[in-house]
C-alpha cells in the first residue's frame, strides 16, 4: 500500500446541490458586481523595460508581440482607455450611483494620478491587478512572490492604502496560493469556478475566494468568438441577469460578475450596450450592486469559515478508524479506498461512499462473500444477546426489530435459517429503508432468487447500508 496515495487537488464539487443562502443585504435576489480593469500604462512595452510590445485585449485583430520595438498602434489603443474610456465610464457609473471595483495594475495606477483621484473621490474600491499587466505562468515561484510584494508596495504608495482584493488575471498555477500566503487580502479572484464566494484553506490561512468572469466580460469584443456590437453585449448580460434573478426568486440568490476594460467598453458604440444594461437592472427591486470588498466583508460576517476534518486529507490510520466500520467488520474496504485518488469531491458522504464502494466492487467474489457473512442475522441471536455493532443495533431498532413479539421472533428465526442454508450468507437489507412488513415481504421474495442474483442483491444492500451509515456521520 503506498505511503503517499494519489490525491486530486482540483475541486469538482464546490457547494454541489446545496449552495448556502448568501443573505445579500436587503434580501436582494442577485448581487451584480462591476469590475473595471485599469491596465493602461502597465502593459507590455519596451518603455516599461519589457522585451516586447503588448498583444493582448485590443481592437487589433491577430496582434503579435513586437520584440524589441514599440508598437505605436497598440500603445495608442491602451492610451485611449486612460485618456477617454475611463472618463466615459466614470461618468456612467457615478451618474448611476453604482460603485465599482477597480482591478488596478500598480504601475498603471502610478502613471495615472488623476484617474486614481477620481476613483477615490467616487468611493470605488481599488483592488490589486498585479505589479505589471504581464504573463505570470512561467514565473519562478520566488519571482512571482516578489512581484506580489512589489505590487502591494507600489499600490500603497500610489493610493495611500494597501489593496485588500487581488486579481492577477494572467496568473500562474501558484498565484492563488502565493497571494493567500501573503495574508493581507480579504479576497482573491483568480478563479472562475462558482456563482458564489467560497473559502479556501491555504496552510493556516482561511482565504475567501470571490470568483470572477471571462464570459460576462467585454474582453470578448477582442476575442473570437465574441461581441461585435454593444447590443450583443447587452443581450448576453440581460439573459444572464434574468436567469440569476429568477433563481434568486425561487431558490438560492447568486452573484453576477461583469468584467470591463477602459479601452474596450469605453468606446462609444460598445458602451451603449453597458448603459442599456445598467438602465435595465435599475428597473428591478432586490438588486445589490456592491464593490467586491463589500461582498467579501458581508460573506465573512454571514458565512465565517469553520474548519473540519476532511476525508481526502486524513492519514490512513485516521481514515480507517473513522470509516472502517461502514462495511460491517471489514476495515480492509476503507484501507483500499484510502489508496484511491481522493480529492475535495470526496469530502462528503457521497464522496466517501463512492470510494468505499469502488474498493468493495473491485474486490474478489470471495472477499465480497466475507463482507456478506460478516453481517448479523436480522433479529437473530446476536441481537438478542446485545452483541451487535452499534451501527447494526441502531439500524435494527429503527424498524422495531428490537421489540418483536414471540411470534414475530419465531418467524424471523425461521426465515433467517432458510435463507442462510440456501445462500450461505445472512439476509441483508437496508433496514432504514424499510418496515417490519416490507422486510418480511423482501425475505419471501428474495428466497426465490438463485444464488448469483441474490449475491448481487445482497451486495447492493451492503452498499445502501454503508450510505446510511455515512449519512449519519454528518460529514
């Protein structure tokens, strides 16, 4: 058995079917959050000490980086975002009385003092968008850590306050962990994996994650497939809003992220769609339009994180101690399950049940037979002598098998004997799914099976019993 079994770090479950109620302020049915990325002056440019010009998110189709050269057209497009687009968006949001979150690249902010002052005067949050608007995927870990520190330092120099939110965008596989380890961020947004905030445990740090979006995002004006007109952008945002608003009315409210860029949505024809959307949502009651920092503080207050034991992170001894009795007197099932590729998706009753059943199903017929034989008779001698496992005793009591009349006890003893003599293992049924009457009916019906059919039926009942036992553990 391996000392270090495979573990799958990606979380494919999230909240699953039972998302928490965010309890948005005022009973809002949806939280609509606008992000304005401020990257102009922080992009790749030889003037900034970079090896080549920028090639990402502009109106130049098929743009490529020009190594060792200034790309005059690219630079001027980014400059439009700072010189014209920002101010058009500033007017739009201040007149609508909607506060936004700025994802501010630190070097871009440093080169735009008037825009920063306008952001602050409007009461907007200025979160960090990294030190420079460049790729981080190939950065060595220590280089990226240093870049994060440089971003925080410059951000504080420029704005007078350290950032409390972070989004790199062009991130690496290490970014979320490194930013969380820094320890000073109320939230990190370098994920796109949910419609609600959630907590991520990074070492001793409980880090709040507020997922972002690349689809309800004006970047698709600069990608293919993407938006061509402002009306297309409006239609997509409206459809997303209508869906989420309806969900918030009938089930759990969610959040809607909208990503914007000064040089893209700041163009008049594109911004018309955004303006139409803002006018549209302002006709609805129950819409909260916070900054991301407001959302983070609300979530931390309403849904503070509580750490709990996670099956995927247990040692072998702890895993077997907790789950070794789920399959009656057969701890080997848990031992083998522990060696499988466990991950966050297995940190639930369904998840543990899945791997336990995999281990059981992969066993030999003789091993499965041993599990069946390990089960006690229903209302049999072990029950009468009070020698059942705690789980079996509780299960049998749930159907009143611990309080039989003499006649009922005689019936069960007769059926137990007939069943065992025919099949070679005790009659097994998930008692919690049944009553005395349905158990007796099943006894009579299943006595008519051949051994192969009954063996399969009994194994499925063993798995069902395991499910009930795991549910009772409240994982």
